[in-house]
């Protein structure tokens, strides 16, 4: 495949445009091309990405300049049609994410010339959210008098259905309840001991008790026991509460990771897809499935992890680094995802629905380091999640009637939240 042929190949559905255009605009860089070479499902896209990756690494390669361009004159013909998968109205209303104009609409900033072409080019390459990058592309095209092809009316926002409180939320509540019981029990014990001590010697003065050597020894023993008992009780309570605090914090981080992943899905998927959260299936297992993604091309059981620290995944084995050595995680996220996919498959099959469910682990921590080698289950890192979601459309579509039945069956064990979007 030649470089020109590679430049004409289209990128993923989340930015369905020629690779050459995306490369010239700065959206594609060596990191994204390397990701496509390794993980893109479309063989043609993988080949094209490999060709362009070799091309951009050559010393003779010069990127397309994105600096200021001469303003178009009245009567100039449009030079190029841009399709950024976003309407002009949406692009203008998109908040600018960088200081000093953070939060202001990009359309107003461009109209008042507070944003230059250089600023928009920087957003195309460095903006965190895909909508900001697309908005910058649209506004740059308008500034350069190019035609913007607006997308067809969308299928609506991503549908999100939840069964209510997640397993992480329920565990947080349970652990805080245990904390309250421990502290309440200790306080009650101290009050009881104080009352009993008062009842035992209601009027005997301390000087009388210390008048004899036996009384002095008894007093010292009582004081020692009180101090020792108090120290033991305090240590027990402190260690118990600290351990519960760590567990609560762990579950809270897991909940934050799930919210972060769903937010990225909202930005990159439309109403053709449905996400079911915190799905608890009938059976002995009370653990829920973090998320189930139902799309036109398949079903995915997602195990979402928001772990801090340094981790690596080799095959099905997951390890974390501590004290200069690697230790194996007690529960493999890959195995959890695989087991959940199997449970879902059996859940569908009980109603005569034969549908393969694909497992995937979503790594939701942007700060934690993760290395993946020959994973047994697909691992989607949060920074690459838009590309991974765009990859899903490469699969063979499933029958619409079967998809409708699957959505209906998953809706049954789920309870819709008032703030969630469903049809």
C-alpha cells in the first residue's frame, strides 16, 4: 500500500475521515497510529496505519502546517469539505477547556478573535475531550472558508439504564454501618464500666483506700489495668476504623471509575447503543456486573477497574508492584470479565436467545500505570476508550429483533434511575 492509498483510508467510526486529513490536522500522531497498528480490527486500517507510521518516522517527513493562514477574500471558492461528525451549532456551543477563557463558548471566542487558528490547532491536538477536538476542526474550517458537512440527525443520546445502587455503593454503606456499630459499642462499654465502678464504691474516699499497703497495691493494679485496657481498646478501635476507611475508599474509587467510563461512553456513543449499569443477575452470585454494553454489532460485559499503583497484565494473570517485587492480584479482572460474560450468555440462553457476549476490562485510572502483554481478555484503557469504542463497529451486526429481545431481558432486572436517559 502506498502512502497516498494509506492517506485515503478512513479512521474509526468516532472520527470517520481519511487518515491523511486527520494526520495533517494533528489528530493522528505516532501514538494513535501505533495503537491502530496493534489493535484496530479492520485489516486495511491496520495496514494503512503501519504505512503512515513508517512515513512519519522518516527524517524527510514534514507535517502539514497548521499555523495562521491568509484570511479568505470575498468570492473565494471553498477549497475543501470538512466532516467532523458535529454540527456547527454544537461546535459553537462547546465550552473552551483551557485558561484564560475556560468555560466560555468556542463560537463566541472565535467571533471576537480571542481564539486564533493557532489556538484551535492546539485544541485539535491536545484537547482531552473528543467534542472539543471536533469543534476546533469545524471552527477552523469555517475560518478558512471551507465547507462543513454537518452530520445527519443523530439517533439521540446514549441510553443508560441502571439497577440502582452499585455493589460498590452498597459495600460503602455496609462498611460505614459497621464503623458506627464498633464506635457505638465501645462508647457503651466505657459508659457501662464507669457506672459499675461508681456503684461498687459509691462513698468510699480515695484516702481511705490508700491508707494500707494492700490498698495502694490494689490502686496501682487498677490504674495499670485501666491504662492497659484503654490502650488496647483504643488500638483495636483505631486499627478497625482505619481498615474500614481503606476499604470504603477503595470502593469509592471503584464507583468513581465507573462514572468516568460511562461519561466517556456518553460522549462517543449514540442512541443506537444501550449501557446497563450494576446488573445483578438471578442466581447464587450477588456480585453485579459493572456495565453491559449492547450495540448494533454485539454485547460486551465490562469489568471496570480504578486501581492505584503500578500493575501489569500478562495473559490472564494480573500483578501489582509493591516493595520492589510483583505480587499476584487475588482476583483477576480478566477472569471476572470472562465469568460475567459467561453468566450473561446463560442468562440470555434461558429464554432461547443465543448470543455470544464478549468480555473486556476497562482500566479507568488515568494516573495508575498499566502494562499489558498478550492479554487473554481485551483491556481498554480510559485514554484510548474513544478509539476502542470506534473499533466496535467493525464487528458483524447482530439481528435487530435479537438485540431488542436482549435489551428487554436486561431491562427486567434493572430499575431506571430518575436521572438516567432511556427511551
